[in-house]
C-alpha cells in the first residue's frame, strides 16, 4: 500500500511538472509575448494547465479504467475544475501580490506559485476527485 501511494505520487510529480511547464510557458507567451496584463495571463495559463492536468490525472496518474456515462464524466470534470479553482485563486493572489504589487520576478514567482498549487492539487486529486471507491 505505501509503495503504491509513493508510486502514484512519483507519477503525479512527473505529470505535475508537465502541467507546470504548460502553465509557465503559456503564461510567458501570454504575459511577455502577447503583452496581456498579469492577471488575465495567469487565468488563461491556469485554464490550459488544468485542462491538460485533468486528462493526464484521470487516465495516467490515477489510472481510471472502464467506461463511464457522460453524466459521471461531466460531474468528475466539473468537480476537478471546482477543486482546481481554489488553487487557481491562490495562483492569482500570489501572482498579483508578487508581480503587480511587489514588482518581483514574474518567472520565479510563477514557479513558486506552481509548487504551492501542485501540493494542493495532488491532495485534492488523491483524496476527493479520483479517490478509489472501497
């Protein structure tokens, strides 16, 4: 059991790093490349990363198998976004304070924010969204 939890966490970390890459690269492209203000760039990059994370978490990290009906998949998707919305708000707050108020390095703080969100998101995924039914 302990090995399985650690193995899942290791796999989650790999795909979490990939979601972080999606988040950070899209943020850089939107904020610096397209010239979007900080907060809209944070929100759009969050949406792209969460979409990526849903599918990788569902089918690779937590290895959901079997066919579900549309209603249950939609419920899971909405629940996933709702749980991630809390960490998305945290991301916006961290980035607003660090970049817009404190004028600190946006890339460094986007990375720090992603670490905080990753921990929160793993716990939500493991304990609530993709919890194995007993």
